C-alpha cells in the first residue's frame, strides 16, 4: 500500500465561535448534549423548554441553565436563544423543528431527522425559505474518526471498494424505553438504531440501488429487527442490520481489493480505526485519546456554530441530501415491512 490512514481534519470543538443554545425537550439525549456543550465548547445552553415545567426546571438546575420554560413556544420565543436543539421523540421532530424555524431560529434536529421523507422535506424547505440553517444531529458524522474513514477511502488506499457493512443492535425491547415500542412515537429499531449504519453507509458510498429488506415486527407492529442488503450503482455490496431485541457487535468495515478499514465496537462513537492489509496485517491505526478527547456531541454542536457563523445553509458533514437519502431508505424499508405510524 502506498499510503496509510489519513488524519482527521476536524477542528477541536473548543475553537468554534460561541452561540447560545435553547434545548427543546429535556430527555436523556438532551442531557448528553448539554453536558458536551458546557464541557467542550465555548457556547452555552441558556434555556430549556418542556411541556412539563417541573421537568424543565430540574434539567435547568442539573446543567446550570438560567431559564426553564413550561412550553416549547416560550423557549423558541426567547430572544437570547440563537439556535434550538430539538431532542423530542421522532414523532414530534417535524412539529418542533417548524416551531423553531417559524420563530426565526436555526435548528439542529436529533436523528432520526423526522418520521419520513415527506416531513424531512417540509422542514428543509422551511429552513431554505427563511434563510435558516437546518441540520440533522447525526452526531457520528461529525466525529474525527468518521473523517479519517472519509479521507482514507478517498485516498484510494483500499483499492476498489467491494463491501461496506455495519450493524447496530442493543437489547432495548421488550423491557426498554416505552417510546421504542410505541407506533405513535415512531418506535422501532430502524429510526433509533438503524439510522446509524445507514448513515455510515451513505457517508462512504452515497446513493444505493437494488435494495432488499427483511425483518421482524413486535406485537404492536413496529420493527424489532431489520436487515438491508443493497449495492451502489458501481457494484459495491452493502449490508446493514439493526435490532432492539439483542446486543450485536456494533461494528463497521469498509472492504476493498487492497485492504480494509475496521471500526471497533460501537463504530458510531469515538473508537479505533484500523487499516488492515489483505493478508491480515494491521498497517496503521488511529485511536481516540480517552483522557483528552472532547465528548462526542461537542463536535456536532461546534460544526453547527461554525456553519451558522459562516452564513451557510447546510452542515458540510451532514448535507441535506444525505439526510434525505437516509430517510428515503428508511421509508422504503418500513414500507416493505408494512410498518406505518399513526398519522402518516
């Protein structure tokens, strides 16, 4: 091989400009976001909104946020809030993103971006028409090790790509969070877990064709396990799997004629990337510094701030067409499995 792993070009989040965040819906993932912003960026969370004022107040106290609102409308109307992070369930993303945009606030929307492509297009168009940044909070795509993968694949060191695969399985059903089993909250493994391998495949390969889908459903009619097999227009084979019924290795690999990249377990989180030759020899590896690395969510927050400051309409790590392609794949998979959410 003529070259080794290409280093990441992702800046340290602490170097990004500052912005004042409002958090819409103070759930578990909002806790992760607020902690990362406070610890590893120069921005701050100045307000939080919930339908439950006591819940908002508890979140504000935990994260030393100055203002808690008992309504989402009051949150997005706060003049101090420069941008809104939407952390509500999938079923509410469209409504809450539009609420923020109508208030003139750029918005970072948790993955899965919406329930379906039609809702995604409505949100993206609302941002475009108002000249406001809209970005999907697929935090993995903003991480340094994903940039290593992108740059190394582009370098040609792997030769011609042959196979890209990823899995994401966690034991979250039937005894996990209620929202994952609830069709009304857009539950199932695909939008919560499958979005990670699908977004990884999209980052590496772009559009897919010849998609085949198999899976199993829960008693309430949402997907428990989904397997997707496809290929690119150029013939690269693709495999993705998600399940909320069992824990899987959560690994990803990009395989070429001259070698492969392997991402250690929990490929979607900061992890080691290895470049492996065709004979199995490890040629190079890049690992995160467990002591000094910023928390993962800080990278998406920082890129959002840099993009807003630059006056740009799309985040470079998570462009709108990538969000649309992944939403379209999930729409297709759900249609083949006859998974329909109330109100669709």
